[in-house]
């Protein structure tokens, strides 16, 4: 009985933490979506002993930094039905798989070059019974010359891991005319934005920074860099 009570208490705390974060960013989930996040969290924990999926080690960190921050990308785009989206370097599924659960009408591609992480993503997609989402194991450069992907995506997501010009060069060829690249940024990435202005001008892209509320009290807000491709450019 004490063990069962502890499990129920833990489930309550996890659910309360997620709901509190979602309230801060103004999002409400259906019961089915709540259940999907419970299953996703369990899969992350189950695979953690075999695969290095994420640097987020605790359930609290996964909920705050993985789930809530990913869902807060909503301030940067409108999740229209059948919108073609791509998450570059999806890893554990942040933000792409989280956004697919939160906004199921999106047509999401998870791009992950590492085999074990791609295997995890495919397994979790099946476990959740999701449609309109798939994972490709490949580097982003491998998609540049592929007609299925070149110039096809209305929105692309990435957690910026390098200077803005390098990230833009990698992902811009996949954007449709008028497409949008959304990067979660840190100070280093924001500092590199100035060096990206010549490239952005040459590509006909414009930059805008937006901020979403923090996932919880005492945590920093989510800072996003939005890069829009000119609608006049041919794919």
C-alpha cells in the first residue's frame, strides 16, 4: 500500500508540474494528450539506461525543459492543419515530437542522424500510436538535393547548437517560400546573430526574436529566434 501511494503521489506531482507549466504558457491539453505525455515520459526513462537521449536526467527537468519549453514554441508559429514541419536534430524528440503531441494536425518529420536516437523516436511514435509523424535517420545536408524535402517545409525547428549563419546554411534549403526557421537560443547564439545579417540579407530572410514565459517560477523564459524566408523565392 505505501508503495502504491507513493506511485500515485509521484504521478500527481508530475501531472501538477506539467499543468502548472502549461498554465504559464497558456496551453490546455486533452486527457488523451495528458496520457500521451505520461507514456512519452515513461519511454524516456525506460530507454535512458541504454541510450544517451538527453542531458535532462530527472523527470522534473524533462517536464520543464523538454515538454513545457517545447510546447512554448507556439508563440513562434501557427500550427495549421497539415502544415509540413521538420525538427532538425530531434534527439529525444524536443521540440518536434512534443509539438506533434501538442498540435496533432501538424505533419511532422523528425530528422535525427544518430541510429540509437532514431530507433527510440520510431519506437515511441509506434508506442503512442501517432500518425502524421515519422523519423528519418540522416544528416540535414543529405536532404538538400532530395526533391521530397528541398524547399518543402513551412516551418523548421532546431535547438541552435552553433553560430546562426551555420545553422541557417544547413536548414534554409529545406524551407518553402515564406517558410520559417525557429531556433531556441542561448546567449552565445544571440551574440552570433550580428554576423548572420549579411547571409540573411543575401537569402532574403529576416530575423525576429520572441520570448515565451518560463516553464516554472525561478526559471528563465524561453527565447526563440524566428527566421523567415522570403515568399518570393522559388524552392
